[in-house]
C-alpha cells in the first residue's frame, strides 16, 4: 500500500498558493503537486461548476478527460449532488460510472462547497483497484477543505 503524508501535502499546497489570487493558476499548480506527490495515480484534477447542475473540465494532470458531467451522473456528479466525498475501490462496480479513461479503476472525488454552493469537485483516479485507502479519502477531503478557502470570486 502507498502511504502519503497529508499534513506535508497540505503545507505544500498552502505554500504554493500563498499570495496568489488567480483560481486557475492555483488549481493548476495544486493538480500538478498532487499528481507528482501521490504514487499510482493516472489523473488528478478539477471539474468546476460552470453551468447549473453541470461540472466542466478544469485544470488537471493526466490524459484527455470528459468535458462535461451532469450533477448526479458518475462518481464526480454523485459527489457534487450529494456534497459527500466519494471513495470508490472499483469504479466498474459504481452504478452509472462514466469511463473517461478506460485505464482508471479506483477513484476519490471530493466536492468543493463555497458559500453553500458546489463550485466543483477535486477528482483523483488510479489504474489500480483499491488504490485509495480510507486515510487517502480523509487526507484528500482535508485538502479539499483547504481548496475551498482559495479565492473563488
């Protein structure tokens, strides 16, 4: 199993976003940081709420991805609709899973809520079934709470 120091990752996230107000610049660097830090991931990024009940592809690291995901559809849309972190050991067992990349087998999606609005989701995929532990889901959720404090205006 892979072990990640989420306290260190959070400190690094705070350091690389300190003093920067541009959301896209911050989300771009955060996706690169997490992609480079976590082992055995093949996609790390953001989907942003750009239309009512619709997530649109934002900054990411990895292969070409789905462009739009309706709230309630797939793992990302479920996280957005329920406002709860989705920790999926095997995406092929998830009802309504949207296969943007056929190599992805496990996923964690953290909803991002600012001023009681779902502004997007933080999405991580792995090619390995069962890659993400409960500790990963908790650590990534804490990182999500930090991401919510960025300038979303």
